[in-house]
C-alpha cells in the first residue's frame, strides 16, 4: 500500500512521508505477495490441508521450512536481528493469501504476534523463531491455544507478556480440524517478555485474523461463482437467477468494504498510532472482516445446496475456517463495543 507516512522498518514498506494515505500497494509488496501465493498453491493445495488433519502435529510437511526460507517468518523481525524489517502493511497481504489457501500453520500467532514480541523484548528465542526451527502460539485471553504441538506460547499475564516454554495442555475440540486446539492446565517454565506490549499483541492478533478472514471470504466467493456458473437447473445456470446474483453481489460488496479497513488498520499498527486510535482501527477491521467472511460462508452454503454440507467436498474446508476465524480474537460484538468506546459512546 502506498502511503505518505514514514516507517523506520523499510523493507517492502509502503510508507513515504507525511500523513496522507493512498490505498495502493508497492511493486515490491505485490511481488512478495505473488511469490507467497505461488508457494501456497504448490505446497498447500486442498489435499494437503486435508492430509494435515491426520498428521500428528496438524501441519503440512515442509511448508514451515519453505516459509522460513522465503523470509515470511521474519517479516516483522528487525534487520539487525536477521529479519526483513518490514511491517504490518506488508504482512497482511501474506496473511490474506494464507486464508485463501487454507494454510493450517499458526501464521498469525507466530509471525504477526510472537516474532515482534520477541524482538521488542530482545529475547534469544527470536533467532529460532525466524529460522523456522520453532513454532510459537498464543494465549492472550482464556486458556485455549492454537497449535497444541507448538514449542512455546506467548501468554498474557496481567499487563505483561511471557514466553511459556514448559507447560501441560489437554486437547480441545475444534470445528476446524486443521486448527489444533489445546487447553493450558499447568505452566512450569516461563520468561518475562519485558518491553513487549500485551495490548499491541492483541491488536496484531486481531489484525492478522481479519486479514485471513478476507482471504477465506475471497476463496468462498470465487468457489461459489464458479459453481453457480457450472450448475444447471431447469436448463439454465444457477448463477443466471437474480436471487443468486444478488446474494453473491452482497458478498462482493461486504468484502470490498472490509478489505480497505484491514489495510487501514495495518497502517495504524505499523506507524504505532496511539492506543485508542490503533484499537479503533483494528476493531473496525476485525468486525467488518468477520461479518464479510460469515456472509461469504452463509451464501456459499446456500448457493451450493446439499453438496456444500458434504465432507468430501472442499468447500467445507473454508466454511469451517470462516466460522472459527470470525470468532477468534474477538467476535463482531466485542469489536463493535470497542469501536463505540473509542468514539465515546
């Protein structure tokens, strides 16, 4: 995204100086996004997502190492620490593509939140995190963690963040089998992440989840448009009926309203706006993205009909992801309340 705000984390940054924002992305950002898109298409097709359900760690073999080699895990790490020195504007495009591909890896948890928190705290675990030698998940509210097979957990403890390195967790059930959940039952070793802001960590988690919602909604819309063009009833494509057209047009409108809010929120987080403004922007983005992906899921299911319910059909991979992401790191009601508080009502 091209903008006129500055950032010390240049990399593929879109920031240029001043306070105006122009919603377009740089050539470098587009190239990085396209490269990651190709990687996901090659290494994380729907069959690989399905196979991850049967793997002990719930992962796609080789994908984490490929992401590390490409630099995706190091996007928010400073160059001085071996990272790319980019910012959240660069990252949200990558997370959109992860949502579109249905990637089961804990990218939001690890890349969007844990890596910058470790960098801000100057913790030695950063090196392994950006090299792909470890996987870190989150526990910012409640006790449920995503990626129960992770090597460490960034956990909120009051007004502090800590890196939990030894713990016990019981397996928890998820509607999305590619998101392995666990419930923390006992913590036996943890380091304080001094200098890392727990409120900023939450905003990064909500922002990253909103970006993934956009990608999932795009995938659902594209799959449904393709299906209604091919499916015939009464001698006509299902997509030729006005009611179906309007259903999918509403999804497109919701998606195109939500995406710019996600980019605006990324800009706000990247330039380190004040806490209230940043939280407002992130919550507007998450609320709208959650509504958009929920609408995309409902209309996809309605337009597909009975086949959309079947386990063998790929649509269910993105339906389940849509429902879990819409509620993750604050649902629509939570974020609307947060926006209302930010504007003084």
